C-alpha cells in the first residue's frame, strides 16, 4: 500500500465526497452479478508488462502540485509519481521501507528519527535522490507562504531536519508524537533541482522557517519568492522518484479530458508493486463528470476500472454480456459522509440550532432508498472497527417535530406569519432562519441527501435551499468558509486516528472548514498526540467523540459499502482483508489480452 503524507491528509482525511461523488467513487448496493466473492481474479502465470490501465476521475485534479493540491483526484494522480520513505504493508499493516532502506532509528525519548535512504533511487529525469531533497521537501512544506496548511500541521513539531550525509536524514522533534515514525516516513521527497532551481531556500533552516517573521529580511524575501513561484509554476508539471511520470504536460494533462502517466523504463525497484512499480505501461485518468457517463465508458471499454452507484450495481450491471466483460466486488469503504455546518454563520454558531437540525435528517430512509441498504449510520468520524470508536453515543433520531421544538427553545419562531422561522435580534430586527446546503455536481448521493433534508426543513418553517456546484468551485468555497452547510465526506486509513487536522481550532485555514472551536477538544487533541499508551488514547478519543456529538458541528450520515467493477482482462487482482482494498499496481494483463501499445 503505497502511501504518502499528502495521502494522510487527502485520502485518510479526505477532502472529497466519499460516497457522494469525486474521484473514483464507489457506492454500495445489493444484487447484481459477476461478483468476485473471493477477492481474486484469475492470476495464473507470472506478471508481464504492457497495456494501459484507464481509470475514471469525476473532475479535473485541483492541480498537480505535490504540496498545495488537496483533493482526491490529485492524490490519485500523484501517488504513482511520488512514493514515500516508508509505507504500510497491505497484509500486515506493519510499516515497511520504500525509499528508505530500513525503518527509522528512533531515540529512547522519541525526539530523534534517523532515516537511511537507498542509494539507487533516482527521479524520473535521471537525477539521484539524496537526503538534501528530503530536507528541501520539509522546508518547502514548513514555509508559511506555501499554500499547504493541510500538510503543515503534521510538521509542526519538527524542530530541525538535516542531511547527515548524502543518504541519511535526521529529524529532531520539539515534542513526542505517537505517530511520528509513520507521518515522517510518509514524506514524499521532491527534487530540489526541479522545484527550487535557483536554490532560494538554501541557507534557510527549518528552525528559521518556523520563526518566519523573525528571519532576516533577505531570507524572508527569498523564502517568499520561492513560495510565490512554487505556488504558481508547478501545477501541471510534477516530477518525482516514482515509477510513473508525466512525459509532456501539454499533451498528457488536458483539462476536462485526461491525465496520462507513463511508466519509466529505468525505475529503481523494477517488478516491486509494493515499492511503487506497476505492470502497465500507462495509467490514464479520464475525466468523466457524470456517473452514468462513466458507466457507459466502462461498458464500451473506454474505462477499465470504475466505482458503481448502488442503482448501477443492482439494475445496470448484470446479465451475461456484462459478466463476460467485467468482474465486480462489494467491499467495505472506510469512509463516511456528513453534513458540515459552518459554525461561523450567525444562525449556525448556536449549538442548539445545529442539534435541532440533525433531527430533520432521516439516515435510515436514505440508506434504504439511496444505498439500497448497503450502508451503516454513523455518529462518529472514527472507523467502526477501530478500538477508539465510541459505540455508546446516543443513536440518531429522525424527528422533525422535536427539531422544531428545539428551535423554538433556541428562540426561533414565525413572528410575522410569513411561514419562515425567525429570531429577534438585539436591535429589534428579525433574522430569518435561512440556509443553503451545497454539494458537488455529479454527486447523486449528495443530491438525494440534500433534497430530502431541505424538504423536511421547509415543512418546519426553515427557508432552506440546495445547490450542486462544480467540484473545484466547491473546494474553493469550502476552504474559504463561503457556505452555510455542505454535504461531503472523509476517507479513513487503518492506523490509529489523529483528528487534529479536522477538529483543532488552529486548523480553520486547513481542514477544519466548518470553523469548529472548542477549548476542551483542543486540549484533548494536543494531549492525545503526546500519548504513547494506546489504552489512554482510547479514553481521550471517546471523550472527544462525546463532545463532538454534543456540539454537532457535523451531522454524521453513514458509512457506505463500495462497489468496484473492472475489466476481466486484468489478472493479479487481489483484495486485502485488513484494508478491504486493492493495489492497482499489482494488476497485469496477459500478452494475448493486451489492448493498447505504448
């Protein structure tokens, strides 16, 4: 399972519409045919090279800058380009080296981490990767002028990062963090010679970047100039040490059409999918904004792997012809969807209002009607199979009458008889209870949820509206807090959770896009990061979940199952029990079944 620090913030805490659209989405469903219950496709013989894998993306990646992009589409494209220092083994969930030649050496006080790198790693332009590139990557991320707040919080406790020699890098930390070996190891090294050709960050240390305002003016100027260029000049031309690369940005990156990745012939870990190599010559991402269009493209052979909606699974992908063409698998999707309430909006800053609004959401009905029963209502952000998950939270209740009663107790009544609840303000004016719920265009699940919720709200006297917005515009509005409520989702990984990025009050410009602030939650999240006792971490996380449940910055919806369909010509398809996921780099096509020539 090749992962990366950006994966931790984008996929593990996914700023995308999981089960609601975005990326290679998958829904859940029942029925259908051509299922692969054992999780294995035909894999006789040894893997061979050749052919292409065509995947569907529901929207253009926000950009292809390895630090500033934060959407799932960009993450999928960049993952084969930027392997990490270490990763998680898909079978054991244990850490294993990738660019590092071994796991880190950790000091007894958990404040020093030494990573020794392989000496044969090269970037796709042939230049060698060294410890100086790792240090540069840390400095670029720590630079407060670089637009990467979603990643920067993971680096907060790094006091220094230095190259001990050409292939050894040492991190010294300000404080212990129970996931440091994992988070530091998921760093994706960038080539300094490509992203900082003029060496603007040379002579500027990590410590100085942490105290940016106190730096000498000349260094501030250079760091600011670097960030300006980095933020604007590298959105279409990524260059990394991975097995795949963009050969020609003008031809390979076409807005609204495709992103094409080519396999390197000189990859430094040939035939090792667990270290980032793949068997196909090209990975082609086709931009297909509509879920129905994606299925049509799959059926016609223009796309090789696609996520299906429940309706598509049940009614549109069965029969002899489909079975001859494809296999399907229903699998757990470690993710959840939610309605996020903007806590800075005057009508939503009162937790009594947020607590009332949840009663207009009929989760069970939505699961039955939209997910065909393949979904589980959730009350927490933590994966239900993790020990930190709090299964004792009060169960969600759909009760519009109770919701209206709670609103009345919070001061919302229809005072002027116009059918809309309002609140009397200190200056004597009346504030109507008016809000808009937004989600991404092309999100069938998000649309079904939004329309159902506003219908119940309108019946109760809330002036509610719903709108679907282009994905890139939605991301921008969410980041800037320009919304009332949004239907989105987060993905989860299989390591102990660390929700700091989403819930700490310091992350309002990061992933805490609902602008939630709670002093006790801040204290818990800070203490949790320093706690090495798993049992104590469980206690802290359960208290945290209780507070979030009481405050309702999110109304959690459900965790759906996912359905993936793929072309039968691919062999070596394996689904891992512990992750319910597959490594697409392991997939290969026998010579006689290959469709494309590079």
